[in-house]
C-alpha cells in the first residue's frame, strides 16, 4: 500500500509579502545608488571638460602656473642648498668649553661628542647610547675609513667627580670590536680615569680621552685622530693625498 506524502506547507501570505517587499526595496535602493553614481560621474566629466575648455581659451593661465611652479622649485632647491651649507658651516665652527660640557646631562654629552665627530668630517656620526647599547654611545667613520666606537662617561663635577675605573673598559673591550666592528675604540669623559686604566687600555689597544684631551679636542684645534696616538692604519690610503 503506497503512503501519501503530506502536502507541502505553504508560507503564510504575510511572510511572503514581507520577503517580496524586502526584495523590492533592495532593488530600488540599488537603482537609486546606481543613478547617484552615474550623476556623480557625469558631473565630474562635465567639470573636467569645462576646465579643459576654459584653459584652452585662456592659455596664459597655463603659462603663469608653469612659471609659478618652476619658481617654487628653484626657490625650494636654493633653500635646501643654503640650509645644507649653513649646517656644514655650523658643524665646522662648533666649539665647546669644558664648562659647557660639564653643564650637560649624560645624553646631551653623547650628542655633543657625536657633533664633534661630525665637525671633524665623520658625516655618518650617530648617537646610539641608551638601554642595551652594549657599551657604544657614539659610532662614526672618519675620513680615512676607520670605524670609531665611542663610550661616553659624563661627570657633573668634572675632574673632581669619581674616577672612571677598569670595569667600564672591560665592557667596552668586550663589545667594541667583536660586536660593533670598531677599528678605534675610545672612552671619552669630562672627568678622569683611575690609575689602572691607562695600562689596561694600552694592553688592549683602547684609547682614553680624559678632561684635558677633551678640552683640546672640543676647542677645535685638531680632530680626535690627530690628538690620539697608536691608531690603526687608514682603510682608505687614497684619502691621505
């Protein structure tokens, strides 16, 4: 005996009506959006055509705009060149008195050392000191191609402050060449070093710049590589000529 399938349930008329209404409203919204987009495109094209026609009828405007743009470009290039020249003049003329260096904070002291290296021709001199600096506060490449790694130790009291000891040199010696790739490893201070520092520095090919050497260097008499002894040979022999 064959079973009859139960008749399919029809949606209530109200639900079918609501669904049909949503579809109709969706189509209407899409048509309105399409018409609006078309109007915007037509308006944009009309404005562009009108501008082109107006410029074609007033060619002198294009000439004025071109001359103005060219003048602005020339003025900008001139300003940039002047700014670069003044920056170089400022670097070359940089001088510090020891009292000025004493009044700086530690971070400012690092920037002052960086600026002195720039003044002497190290265009890539950069301050890198901070947390996790691994003993390097300033890095630079001198005109002879040697890579400088400098640690800075500032003493507010200058020569009367606590002396720099060998532990700081141990850190610098362990990272200056191996980690930072330095050719010249230097510790600079506006204070003084303990009596054990010079022998250790000499044995490890480190360079010490105490208050007296710093004063000579900061005064601008000579670059640091002309003040220090026992420097490694230049990487760029041609730069000597």
